[in-house]
C-alpha cells in the first residue's frame, strides 16, 4: 500500500511536489519495482493506494494514467486498487465523485475502495483527532446508498471502509469504542433491499485495525470484512526490530573501530545500514504473519 506522502518520500523529499509530481513519480516507481521483483517471489501482488481526499485527486489521476498505459501493454493495471477518502464531503458528493472514478477504474479492472464516516486519529498528515464522535459510526442507509449507486457502473468492483468507531493509531484500553455490529446491520439492510439471497453483498474494509482484539477482528470478518489496515502496528514492529538490533550490537555501534572483541576490530558489518533495515523487515514480516493468522488468511491462495 502506498500513500501520497509515501510516494513523495520514495521520490525524495527535496523534489518539488508541485501538482503532486513527486508523489506521482515516487508511487509509480515503487509500483514498477514491486511488479519487477514479484515474479522472483512467486506470489500474487496487490498494489493499493491509501486515503486520497478531494484535494489530492490529481495524485490519483496521475496514477490512473500510468495504469491505463500498463493495461494497454500487459492486460492488467499497474495499480490493483485505489482508496478515495471523500468522507469529509456530503454523502451525495462523496459517492458522485466515487462513481465518476469507478467508471474510469472499471475500464482497466481497478477496484475502488471508498470511505463512509470518518476514521479518527492521525495518519499521513490528515488529523481527525477532534472529529465529532457521531461521524465515527456509519449508518446502514448510507452504505446502501453507496452500494446502489456504484453497482450501476458496468464491471464495477468496490469495497467500503465504513466507520464503526475506527481510529488510526493504538490507544489505551477504553479510549476506542469499536462497534463492528454496524457492519452486520448494514449487510442485513442491503440484503433485505436486494432480496437475492446474498447475505454479504458488500465487501468491507477495517480501517484503524492496529491494537484491535482478535475477537473484534474476527467478528468484523464475519460481517464481510475482506481487508484490514494495520499501519501503526507494522510501523512499531519495524522500529522494534531496529531497536532490538541496536540493543544487541550496541557496543559494536559506538565507533568505526573498536568493540568488545578488540580495540582494533572494525565494525563496518554492524553499522552497515542494511543490517538494521533487515532487522526491521524481519520484525515487520513476523507481525504480518500474526495478522494473517488473526485474519484467517493463511494458506488460502492456491
């Protein structure tokens, strides 16, 4: 998953980001890197972009142009899916814009993720820490309206990040009131409207999953959640790997020469940045394996 800020970081923070050019270039470069090396791992790849508010839509436009070109050459888009977070706009405007993009995405087999309600906390420069708590809980009628509108687009594929008390970040117990029953109620409402026997017509996304209990996670899965975001937990896991590496080799990281093995012993192999970065990667990989267990998605791909 790439964010707009992440794309700019990959390009280089010194690059002028007028018209989101650095964010676009960095995100595309990263996506092409993943596509290039994925074949060596023998695993399927889903390339997704996270929260894009209304003012950031030119970023998505640039990425869509890259996917359209990639589609012409390879029969698939460069990016698998994009998340449009227009939850700050009125519901009708939110879905109208999403529908416009869904029409474009559907032509090149890109999935749309959209947000209803607001995810609290702060992420990638967007701060919803002080948002009215009522906006943290989406109503079934809003989910149905979005489903009905987006389903009118031929070849439409979409997921809904409906808010049920979600908050970015990790907080002390009692500070976050998750209500995944909202997702169950929304599925029931839509199923009754459709009357076609499908009891989970909407595919949901669980935003702000970091720090959530396994019980809440699996109850949400039962309501049709197919994706969960755990950015904060993976950030901590990566840092914790780096922290543990420094603690383990502390006495080898205080100078280029000299360590417990001798005053003239070199330390290059310890302070090589790749060593601590690999430690971070390994710790984050372990956290992702834990998430796969929690999400019941171990050994589900051929």
